[in-house]
C-alpha cells in the first residue's frame, strides 16, 4: 500500500529539477542487474550466474539533490531461437527495445571476463544501437577485476569501438616497454583527458582528448603508473547511420561517447560512473517521488529474489520451468512480513532436486531469499516455500 501510494503521488521535485533516463543493455549475464543494484545502493533486481535472470524490464530510481536518474533494467538482448529454448516470454524480446524508446542515454555492458563473447558486440546489441543512433551511448566494460592480463582491455577498447570514440579515431602510437628479465606482465597504458574532478579516476574511463594528452596505466593489481605509451586520438568524421549490410561486418560500435571500466559486483568505479550520469542529466520534471526506489511492486521483488535462488541451485534448464504462486502475504503481530509461496515444477524428478536431500536445498533457498528480502524491505521477513508437481 505504501509503495502504491508513493507511485501514485505527484513527485516532490525541487524548483529546477533534472532527469536522465538510462537504458542498460547487453548480452545475457553481462551484469546489468548487478550494476543497477549498485547504482541504487540496495538490491531490488535479481542476480544470478545463469542467463535470463531478469525476465522483464523494471525501473530503478536514484534521487540525488535536484537530480533523478531513472534506470531501465532490461532482460539481456537475445534471439527468438534462444527465447524459445529457455521458454521465455515475448517480453524478453521486446522489453529492451521498448526501454530504448524512453532512454536519454544507453549503457552497453560487456562482460570482459567471458573470452567467448568479449571481442565483439552481439548482433542483437548492434541492431538495437543502429535503430536508435540519436541516443548517446556509453560503453561499460564490466568484471575487469577478473582479468589477470590488463593488456586485453586495450585490445577490447579498439575492437568494441571500431577504433572510434566520441567521433575521434584511436591509435596506438608506441610499443609497450617490458623488462624481459621479469616474469611480471607489463601494465596497460591508456591516455585520456578528464574533467579536473575525475583526474584520480582516469584509468577506468576513456574520455575524449581535447586539450592535453596524459599517460597512465593499470598494472595487474590495478595501480596507476606514469607511462610513455599512449592511446592517442585524432579527429575523425562523425558516424553515419548504419544499415543491416554494414552491421554484418562490424564487431563494435563507432558511436560511443565514453568508455568506463569497472567491477559492478564489488562496486569498483561504480561511483565514477554514477557521477558521470548525474552530470549528464538535463532540466526536466521528475517522474517519481523521491522516496521511490523501484517501479516494481513488493510482490514482484519477492518473486524475482526467490527465482534468483532457484536459478542458482538448480542445474541446467530445470529452474526455467518453475512456476511461483504466492499463497500468503500478511503482516504479522510484530510487524514482520509473513510470506508463503508454492513452487510448481513439471516433473517429480525436478521436485526432488528442488527439495534436495533432507530438504537442504529448499531450506537454503528460503533462508537466503528471506535475508535478501529483509535487506530490500528493511523489515523482518518469515518466508515459507512449498514444492509441488504441476497438475
């Protein structure tokens, strides 16, 4: 009831409000929901190691002083074939495109730890970007903490941007120095120009070089070092519109305005990205009350968090066939939230897997989901889960 009231109320906006609608797109399991949760400062979107954890678009709201960021967390861009394989709703195909229609800025997230997919943007992502070339886009390289060899980032920057950032061509102008007698790998060097307030964070975002060129580096521990080698930018013509024939030969997108490198799971450099997003906000009316954190209902948050745990603990395709039915949602005598949910599975073998030997699996799911719900709702939660075979 409180959530409904806040969503229906007129926003309590200041005299000169600013707003920015941000669509986060990318391949499944790139870390979009993890990044959204970090930007919000609280877990309201489901996260797991399996693909297609997010099943429909949901909005998160960050309100800071006179600025409101509206984060459009979307399902991973996928193909109709994969959607059918995972028994996904039609919304899984259409929601990312719908979010783009409402966005002022798009963040394209790439998992740099996945060596199978990191060297090129998926055809679905490129098609989405090409359909909305007027929307400013930013490349976000996620999970950089999992890379032992930071040299890879330099290669990825070149490939994923087609060698162009903010209308300027990128070139490597000198070789990397390396002491052959040392077994340690040399640091990654990137040249960039940043606003004065962001100077200390320069290694994690690549920005347009206008007034000065500065060398800096990331070694394997993430430290910065002065460098002679550099990634230099030179003027280039603005990008044209790209058709289907062009996209076939493209691995990256040459229209990114900025590049950020971060580790969303641990919150590394998320604040740098958040400050950038706040600075990009334009004058405009707020859409939500300042106390609203997400457009989701509490029941939707509950369903998503329980499903997240089911995805974590059930193998292969099994969790995608589970249906959730909430049987009780009541406030207890001490103000605690009492939730009973029935989990319906298609086969008895799936039921045995979900329950686990001695009930260990279902107990662990209920315990972990209950803790996450307490953190999300900021109240005590008593969660009970039942398992049945679909009739």
